[in-house]
């Protein structure tokens, strides 16, 4: 048993250390290459550092061959495949802030004036109103309904066309009789007006009737914006003015020019600002027009 143990110990001693690749001397703490597994003794350490490992070179060559096989020159760049989201968000935010700075006077629509500039919402609404009234005037030439049932359009141009005091008084009496409004408004505060809504669909038949022209009384103490909201509600007209939407979809309000206010053509209309007061902007017997500031 002792002899066997001695032999096993001897074999264990022989397993310790490696033979140097160069001098073949056994070294118990050799330097062994992890790739080719060649061992070097302490005396040949420099040879270990300088040795040209075959397996390592083969691995490098294999990697180079594989890389050459996969040619990525024709592929799009990573920048084009994966856009810069931070830049996109920044640009979108800047555009949003710039849009919020725009006022009612900003050029909003694709319609353009003679000088090539885009028209404002109010300008587009005015063009639509003039176009509509021109068509209506042509239609009324062949229809007696306008004059017989509607002394109302004031007549279309308030004080400019109608110089007859008697006719004005008759129209005013008729307006007071037909006018609808809030009964809580004191009699002394009431202003009686005709109201015409210019329909969004301009391709519809053009005619003046009680569905398009209505008599109302409003309070002279109201802001014009409140009057517009009230009239739109009474006429069942979609009113988006108090919402954060494209301003070209909002309602605009006009009245005819009075004598001395303008030297423009007969069919001229004055824009009434939302911030104005009814008592300063509107008079008894006048016609106001609700128009949406966009064109289909």
C-alpha cells in the first residue's frame, strides 16, 4: 500500500509544470498561450511575448473574411433608419408655439388678394358675403318675394338705399312686431335688428326668405361677441368661436355701411369686432350678417 501511494505521489509530481516549447525544460510556473497552448519557461518569457500565435492569426483571418463577405456599403445609414426623435419633437413644439402667437389678423387661409398675400379670416368672410349678396341681388331682380315679404334686408344696405322715412317707419314697425328675443331685456335697452346667416354651402339656391332673415331684439349693453353667440344659438347655427380651433372656421359678423361711412360700392359691409359694444356698433332697423370665415 505504501509503495502504491509513493507511485501515485510520483505521478502527481510529474503532472505539475509544463515543458518549455523552446528548451524543453520543465517549468512549474510556465507562461502558456491561451490560444495555441504553447508553454514557455521563465528564461524564454520574451519569446512568449513575441511568439507568432498561429491559432490567433487564423481567428483574425477568419473574422476578416466574414466581414468582407457582409458588405454594408449599399445599406442606408443608421441616422436615416432611426430618425432623431428629439429634434422632431423640438421642431414640432417650436411650430406649435409659433402658431399660438398668431392673432386674428394673421393670414390664415389659402385665399390670396391681388398682391399675392393670403387673406385674413375677416377678409375671406367679407368676400363670401359680397359674393353671396351679389347672387342674391341678381335673384331678387326676378322675384317679387324680396320686396313683398322682406322689407327686411334693410333693404340690403340699411340707410343707403332707403331714403323714404315712411318706408323706414313701416319696416321698423314690422320688425318690432316680428322680433324675437330675451324677455328679460328692458324695453329701453332693446335694439331691433334683422339677422341674416350666409350659409356655408354657397352652391345652394340663393333666395331671401324668413328662414335666412330673422328679426331679433338684443340688449344695447351686450358686447358684440355675446350678441353673436346669442344670434347663432337662436338660428341654430354651429358656433365654434369659443373653442381652440382653426380661426377660419369661426363666425364673423358684419353690417351694412351707413351713409357717410364709406365711398365703396353699394354692396359694402363693415366688420363688427367681437370686443365692441352693441350700442356703438348697431342701430335699430339695421341688418347684421353672420358669415363663416372660410371658403369651401
